[in-house]
C-alpha cells in the first residue's frame, strides 16, 4: 500500500546526494526549520515542553497529510518515501537526545508523537496510544480529600515518624472528619 506523496516524500526522492549533516545524520530533505525545531526540542527536554510542541508542529507541517505520528517503531515501510524520511528524522532526533545523555529518548519521541497527534486532531491535549488524554485536571473537591487520605494512611502506617509528622497526621485526620465528613475508621480499615 502506497500513501499519497507529501512534499517531504517528493523532496526525499529528489534530494541531492551531498546534504547537510547533524550528528552524522542527513536531515536536508526535511529542511532547516525541522532541524532547528529538533535541536530546540532536544535541548528543552530538561525543562519546558514548548519546544517539543513546536517540533511536533514542524513535523506535521513537513509531512502534510501523512499521519507520521501513527507510525510505531516497528511499522516503518522502507519502500515508502514518507517512512524513509520519518525514519531518518527519528534517528536524527534520537541521536540529538543521546548526545545530551537523555535518559529515555524513546519516551521523548513518543511524547513528540503525542503532541503531533493532538495538534493534528485539534484536540489540543496530548493523548496516549489508547486515545485517552494523558492529563486531565481533577476537580479540587475530589482531589484534595483523595490526596489527604493518601497522606493520612502513609502517616498512620509509618513505623517511625517524627513528632511534626505525627502532628500533621492528627491535623489531616481532623480536616478529613470535619471538612470532608470522612470516617477515619473506614480510611484505615
């Protein structure tokens, strides 16, 4: 099955043999904008995710209608120009991450794919492979008591706890009982 040739696939077919190289990998067919976005994303992995989202957008623009973010690591069809271009770009991204000693380049690449999928589908929120949002804000009315219950249980089950931690456990118990109407006997049971 052959996909419609995108501008990137056409560029791959007609790319000159001598091209620019970053970290030993040919990236000219995708262009300088994608290469810069890749480098920015690799650098940004230590902090902000803005550059990662920009990299995802740049890849979406470069690949056009080809849904590159749906191609898993075992799904490359090296007879398809889009897949060849994607494989080269992925290798360049991974090499950039390895150069900065990133601990998990595969997870970083998956995050870029998730951002690209969200951008392409208009969701605006990254999704996991099952199509579920990876982040949803829980309402504070349910989150606060859930988190307090976790802390309360941890403090009560601790074999050794300092006096300030013990006092915090008592205060958390009072908040759970008075403010959230929770039965402490049921929490510990």
